[in-house]
C-alpha cells in the first residue's frame, strides 16, 4: 500500500504542477476510498464527528456550508460499501430483516415517482438526493454490515459527550454573537444565533430548535442508562447538568415538553411497580422544567409591555398554535404553514401532489445549487418551516405517513429488544432510551425540520434506527439458530 500511495502522490503532484486539477481529483480520492473500503468503521466514526461537531461550526463561524458535501460523500460511500457487502455476503450471514428497510424503500419510491411525475430539473434531483440519501448510508451500514457492538456503544457515548460540551459553544454565542447581532439590527430573534455546534447563519438563525431536541434526547438516553445502573451517578449528573446549562441558553420551549415525555417513557413501568419513585421523579422533572421556563422568562421573554411571567409564558406557547401567526411575510409559522399546504391541495385539483407531493427538494427554501425548490418559487413563501410541512410538500400525504411509519415500527422493535436477554445489559439500557427517542422524533417534526433535513438530527435518527435493526437481526438469528 505504501508504494501505491507514493505513486498516487507523485501523479497528483505532477497533475497539480501542470494545472490538471479536475483530472487529478478522482486520483486524490483513491487513497481515502481505499481506507474506507478496508476500514468502513472509520467512515461511520468520521460521519458522527463531522456532523455533530465540525460541519455546523464551519458553516456558522466561516460560512463553509459546502463542507456538508464532504460528509454526504462519506454517507454515500458507506451505502455503496453496504450494497457491495450484501451482494457478495456469505449465505451464513443472517439475512432476517426488521421491516424498516421495506418502509424506507417505499418512501424512496414515492419520492422518485413524485419527482419523475412532476418533471423536476436534474439539479433539483441532485440537491434532494444529497439531503436524504447520504445519511441513509448510516442506517444501512449499521443494520447490515455487522459492526462491532463496542463501536456502537462508543458512538452512543460520543453522542452523550457532544451534548455535554454544547454549553461552552452556547455560552460563547450568547456573550459575543448575540450582542453583535443586536448591535447590527439583524432581522429575527437574536437568540436564534445560539445553536451550539449544530450550525446555521450566524446572524440569521439556525439549528437552535434541533439542538434543543437533541439535548432532550441525549438527556433521555442518560436517564435510561442511569436507571439500569449502566451509567454512574457522577457521569449522569455531569451530562444532565451540562446539557441543562445549554438548554437554558438555547431558548427552545419544546424542551419543557420533551424531557418529561422522555422521562415518562423510560420510567413508565415504575408507575405501578414503584409508584413512590415514579411520583418523586416526576415532581423533580416538573420542578426542573419550571425552573427552565423561569430562566427563559428572565433571560429572553421579559419585556416592559407584558403583564408578568404567566402572561409571557402563555404568549410564548400560544403563538405556536395560533393559525394566524407568521414570523414574516415568507415564514408562515408552524400551524399556518400546514393550513397553507391544505389550501393549495385537493383531490379534484391535483391528486398527484396531494398524495405524493411535488418531489425531491421542491420545498427547499435556500440552496447554493438551485436557490429555491420549484414549489417555493411557485408559492413565494418558505415551505420547510417544519419537518411535516416539508414532507407534505415533497412526498404528499402517503409519503408523510410512510416516513412516520418507519419510526413507529422502530419504536415497537426497540420496546421488544429492551427486555430481550440476548441483548447485553448496557445495550438493553440504551435501547430503552432509543425507544423513547423513536416515539419523540416523529412528534418533533411538527416543531422543527429535525429528522427530515437537519443533518445532526438526521444522523441521530438513522443511527438509532440502524441500532434497532442491528440488534433485531442479531437476536433473530440467535433464536432461529
């Protein structure tokens, strides 16, 4: 391999010397491609680190959103590796499936059919595939290439660690970026600039909502591990307190609903087995969430024209459900964006777009390649306000229901696996947190784009689904053997 590397390096050097940049680009990629084929787990680890920590920071601080294409290349490479691995797999390798792949495949067929039926331009196909396909490689590799279970455990721990360091990035953004945004009189809420490492436009808002949901899910995972004595109390407190500190700065109201939901899903068996513990824990979580909302009031919501804390709290929650609210002329708000979709579709007018949507990337409001999706250009408003609005415009009612069904099936598989003795104790505990996450994730699409097109949340979703498929196939093969 060392000789091959030297030859490739020499050829690349000659190409650069003569200015043949496009010609040598594939050549330069040969070495990383070789290592990815030989050690695909490196690709999985790199995808996790780059997505959760690096890509968002590069976009936020340096405006390098194009780096996401590098990560997309990693995801496609993992998917290609998986396809080749399965094509030449030994018959002895278990082939039992969870059904997740079939539902994902159906969703892709809907997107392809809709895109073809609506005669989308080729660049729109490219952008849409770049948004959805690469992260599917994470699910495929974990589910079908039998990675080491220690690797999966390590990535879950890494995901917890990422949640634990977000407070430092949020604190910097609160102390330095927010004041700069206020001084510059940029439009929108200045607090939307607090996004941790999840990325976005420094002075225009970004992934603050997705970060809040991610922190909620990681806190739920920590609760599940601690419940089964798989996470020491000291580490649990470090993760919980550091995540809570980031939550206090993110200003994402959905956290106040998701943490209690996660706690209930993890501890629901205690409601009758250990009611005192369940009630005490519920009260503790309720007090923490009340404390979080009070912090939001004093940090962000307190104004001279409101009547007080309860008035501010009501207003902050009520506007999310107000069908008349819109943040701007192009941002219709969560409920109004759904009503807008409903008012522009009917069975009599165009059953194709109602049932199957307008196709890949049609709801993309901003892209360096196509600018805006075809549906956005036609309607002149943002259509990807939330995950559900984006799903409805791009894949219709049938596609949206299919997408949600993937997570419903994953939830029931995780519920079965968390009590399966064939799964090691640590992973059974983690599966309890994954089960809760798979219930929360599809609900979160009504609040943010999250698992639909937010890269960090897409990774978390596909990793969790792949994790469920991995253990389901392992336990099924053992029981059949």
